């Protein structure tokens, strides 16, 4: 048997560092969270080579007292908790006391810090957990960390880092989430001497969304506010027009902490069901406030996952408030022929946005702006005022806390679906045997007859199944199904629900089952395919919180009876179909998430015909 021995302190530190510091973004996360906890109102993050050669974090927070600087780099040293009881109600972002110790164990760290009462600051250098120097230095209030040559003493760890561009992407994504979590803090991110992100810190969530995700997303938001006995939530939901193919646009923060939660994700995605196409996910930035006694933040080492008490009630209340908010808006995409934007104007907008000043770096801009201020006693040093006017205007917008984006609504806000409006609808014809054209006020609406009929059939059949308002149609002879063990197990679990909606299925010996009857509204469809698809979806149905998923599946499959495109309907049939569609609770999307209608403004047509300029 091998002899048991105690590890030396250097090895212990490197093992501990491996648990906390995985890549450059881990360093940035720990240090920026410390800056936030230090009450900083402005934080600058600068990296080079993806963060492997240099990470610089500068803040204007409360700083660290000189006498406590060396202690801050010891393991389990922290200012945020004092006992195990404090873990139950911790509200700061970092509290384990391992961040600085872990970073110093695998890199070369220089710290410059000063507290407001002190006349001088302190400069502390530590490399591989070994102190190199500690001296007084002139410094502004706040803290600056310089982390150089990450994993310089653990080359095996450095070898597993990805490319500099990929590592920089991880840091960029992290800063975006942190900026969204704290719109009251000005964040600036620089990579290889280029400004990649800058926020104003004016507390406007919508401004941060614009600066992170751009104009189109910022223009397609719905505000959400809800308060109940379990939680309070506010923030923004994206319209279905800004959906994405992954969950990267789902941002939610609990008590200002960015987290991942299958419970919240499921509530959100279930609420958007039938508003989005399959495998599309919604956009959101939501801020939750919950009593800490109902949360366990120590489920995940990085504190990114939470465990909820009363999870079922939270799911239902969140689902309901999101669904209700979606129902309050008419989701009819407005299409255009395209807007011509000059390349130079785009570049100018980007240039101005990048030059927005930081709160603690105003002097540099004021020096330049003094040449063009109206009250300046000096003559301009430049022949024209134009080169600096955009910068001054941007500065004035920031000081007035005005949003730096242009609102562009993508969904029609009229009353196209109101009872009064329907009387003024004018059906003017059908295009390509598929799209019905409806004129209303100053807009032209185009309705996809196939998507519209699918939606009408889906809602009718789902309602009939729920009310048990249907007839069973006997099959003669019965249809024989051969089920493998997995499908047979699914059938046994679902047979009661299938019987309740009109299926009559009996054992026929061995692996075979006889389908003797089907719901009448499915009689003309491929019943074999419908049943097999339901059984194959058993795992999804089993995990679902909604008991009506089987009904929704069958109702969705029944849409295959919908009228197809390129099939000419008589005007009376079209009028009936459109009338039935507009009476639905959610007529905007078919069961598969495709839009049933779009609109175009009269003004767009007039522009193309040069009637207006």
C-alpha cells in the first residue's frame, strides 16, 4: 500500500485554483463580481490574447484597506460572511473567499487599490501564491487588478485553453450578462485595444438591451411586471419576431444574480408555445425578487443554478403572467420592401456609440468638447465643428439619461381584430391561390389560408377533446398495430387518455393491438401515423407539467386536414375562414409557430411608385 502523505501548500493552492479558475472568463467573473460587491458604479474590463496574457479590471468601488491587502489573498478570507448561518441569507455575488487566492496561485497578479479616506493607495504583487512586493503608491479611489500570464506555472492547464478569439468570446458573453444584471453600473469591455461593449450605467434596462443586442431586438420588446405572494418579476419579453434557435437569448436574474433554471425556462417556453416555430426559443431579460429562504444558491459550484421551494406554484404563476402578456398584443409582422441605409451612416453611428464616455473619464471628452461648446471663450481649433458634434451630442444624451436607440415597432398596434374593425375589412382577392388580401384603413393584410385553416382546426379539435364533444367512428375491419416494447409501455401509460378522447384499442395477441374506433374528426386522416407519433412522444409527455399535452398533440396532428396552399377557395369560404380565425384567442400563429398573417403599410407601396419621397 502506498504511503499516505500531506500535500505541500503550493500543490494545495493549485488544486483549489483548478476548482475555481477554469479559463480567463472565470478570472473576469470573480474579479468583476468583487467590484460589484464593492459598490462600484463604473467597471472597465480589458483583455489581450483572449485573457491569457493580460486581464485588467478597474473599478471605482470602495477599495481595500492597506492592512488587509495581504489577507485578501489567503484562502477562505472574505468580508461577506462570518459564520455558517450567514450562508442561508447571503446576498453578495461572491462569498467563498477563494477567488483571489485561486487566481494568485496560477498567474502573476498586481493589485493597486485605495480607499476614499486614505491619502495613498497600495500596490501589491503576488506570483504563484508568493508575495513579491508591497508598497504605498499614489492611486485613485477604487481597485485595479492586473492578471498576467494565466496558468504560466501550470502549462498543462494552459494547453487546454481554446483559441484567443474563442476565449475572448466567453469573456464578452460574460460581460454582457453582467451588464444586463446591473444596468445601474457603467461597463466597458476592451479586447486587444478595441472597445467591444460600453454601457452608460443610467439604470435603463432597455438601453443596455440595445447596446448588447442591437436595434431590432430593442425595438421588439414587451414590458412584463408581476407581483404575487411567491415572487416579483419585471423586465422585458421579446416578440416572437426575435426568437432564436437556442436558449442564449433567455436571460433571467434572481436577486440580481444571473442563473440558469429549468423551471423558469420551461415556464417561459411553454408560455410561448404556438407563438414560435418548433426548436425556436424566445428572448427575455427578466429580474426576479424572491425571499432568500425559499432558495438554495449552493446547488452549483459556480452558483448559476438554484433550487426552488414551491416550484409547481412558481411555474404556474410565471407561465400565466407571461402567457397573459403575450395575449395582450397583436402579433402581426409588418413587412417592408427594405430600407436603404448608407454604409457611411452605419459606420458613423457605430463610431459615435463607441466614443460614449465613461463616468470617471469625462475629462478626456470635456477637453475636446470645450472647443465646440457654445459657452467656450476659445475659438475652435478645427476648421469645422462637424467632426466633434456627434461626440458632444452623444455626451448630452447620456447626461440627460435619454435612450441612445431609435424605437422601431415591428408589430401592428391597430385594432385589426376588434369587432368594430372587422366590419370595415375589405377582402380584395387571393394571390397565388394561397394568400387572401384584406384591406383595412391604411394597411394591406395578407392571410395564409393553409396556416389560418390549421389554426382554426387545431383550436376547434382541442376544444372538442376537452369538452368531450365528439363522436367515435368505428373501424371495420379494425386496424392492427404492432408495438415494440418501448411503444407498448407508452401505450399502457397513455391508454386512459386515449380512451377518453374516442380511441377504442384492444389487445390482439402478442405485440399486436386492434384499433377498433377513432375520434370522428380524425377519421379521414392517417390514424396509424397519429397514434405512433403520440407513443413516440411519450418521454416528452411524461416530463410535461401540462396534463393536456396528449390532446394538444392530437389536435396539432389533426391539422393535416387543413386546406392546402394553391387551393382556390370561394369568397364565401374565405370570409368564413377569416371570421373564424379572428375569433380565436391567439390567431397570429399556426400550431407550428408560423405566422398566419402579415401586413404592409400603404405608405410603403407609395414609396415604390414614387408617389411620395
